[in-house]
């Protein structure tokens, strides 16, 4: 039988217990998940944010209006063209 690896220095956000915290795989974004043996709940210790900063959004919109295509803007900044089109639609600006 495989012994679980305990994680030191982490507290459960539900019961604030620092003991008996066990690593329990990773979530979709690759962040470490933990399991509390006291309250039997899973949690992510330091989840990654998926939100793109407002400055980058504005810069992407400006690049689009400067003449680049939505697909081109997505390639430049590293996100999908759908994000670019959604931001343009929400901004309400017309070229």
C-alpha cells in the first residue's frame, strides 16, 4: 500500500487544520490540490487566476483597431480570437 505524502506549511481553508494535509493530484491548470484528513475536503492551496489584466485587453483592442485581424491579435498576445471579439463587442466602440 502506498503511503500518502503529507504537506507541511499548509492549512485547510475549511477547518484551519495544519496537520494531516495530503497532496491529492493537480487541477486542470496544473496547480497542486490538497486533501484534509480531518474534514475530508479537497482544496487548491494557491489557485491560478485566469483573468487577463485590463491593460492587456485595452492594448489588444487598440491593436485590432490599428488594422490587425482578430486572429492576428490573438496570436500576438497569446489568447484566442474569440476573446478579442468578445472584448470589442463589450467595449461598444465602433471603428
